């Protein structure tokens, strides 16, 4: 987030001052695009002219359950004045509006979701590459061996290989010990040639967000610090705000 975050100590209002604050706005007027002078800081500066202000330094990246590319989402981040933390809500109602910032009560509580294998994508990719070399029955056996491995994996112990479309989704590479255990589970159902094919497939597709990488979704709630109550986000009543399917 580029800019300088300023908070009015007396009113608890926040603005992010950026180099774009004086950029002209453009609007359609009688069939032509007209340039209009603008000053996004003016209102704030006038309202808090004789008030004490302070700079806040962001401590966390903005977090949201919406994709990075979604321009109208609500995000939250934490910032500090050097003495205490503030939870800042950021949003805009129109794509060409500047962001609005508000200091709200609470803190961000993140929880790790369970990791899962991309089972449908694995089956599809395997069928596309190997046609009938691996039967449907054996393919299901392979997928079960992966799911068995994934059951007890903790995302904190895995290496992130890619970020998902929202800040809450991450992809994780399978470690070599995981790969070995998966193939060991397949030993009785596959012959040597098939096992080699499986190993090559795993290695080939275990990068970035490819089909053999695992997916985990974090969830976040805004926790009220005073009461220590967990409350759902103010924006909509859903308790679980991460997407069900990345
Ligand atoms: Zn003020």
C-alpha cells in the first residue's frame, strides 16, 4: 500500500495520502471526456484542520476474502502509531473513487484451514496425459493414497509454492517424503512401469499451483479485543468468509 496513513487523534478518522490525491478526475460530458481538477485530501484537511493527527504504519498486508483483482472489495489491515495497534477497514464504492479508510474496533484473527489435494484436477490431467495407461480403478487408488497422505498434514509445516486468487488461499508443494509415502501406498496395486509413471507425473506437476500441489484456505474473523468475542465481519453475516472452491 503506497502512501502515508494519517489518523486524526481526536476524531479517529483515517486518510491515506498518496501522490494521486491531486490527479485530475475524468468524466464524460456532452460526448467528450473532460478533465476535472480534484483534491482528495481537501475534505479531510478542512475537517481536522486544528486537530492533532499522527502517522500510522501498516503492520499487515490488506486481507480480504475476495480475489486480488476485485476492485470494490473490503479489506482489513493492522497499523500502529508506535504505541498501539489499530484495525483499519479499507473500501471504495466506485472503481474510480479513492479508497475510504476507517479505524474500527478489534483485531484480525486468522485460522489455517485444512490442506486438501486437487483430486478432480489430478484425475483430469492424468487421463489427458496417459489415456488408458492407468485404469479408472487404479487412478482412484492413486488419488486415495494422496488423500490419505494429506489427512494429517499441517499447512504450517509445508512450503508455499504459490498464492491463490485471494490472500487467504495458498498452494503447497508435496515434500519428497510425502511423495515417497504416497508411492509406497500404491506399491501393491501398481506394477513397476506404472509406479515410474506415477512418480514422473507427481514430479512434473508439483510446482506453483499445478495439480499435485495441495491447497489450503485460511479463514479470518474480526475479533473484538475488549470482550474477546469472535464476531463475524461487519459486511455480511456469513461466519465462514473464504470461498468454498478456489
Ligand atoms: Zn479530527
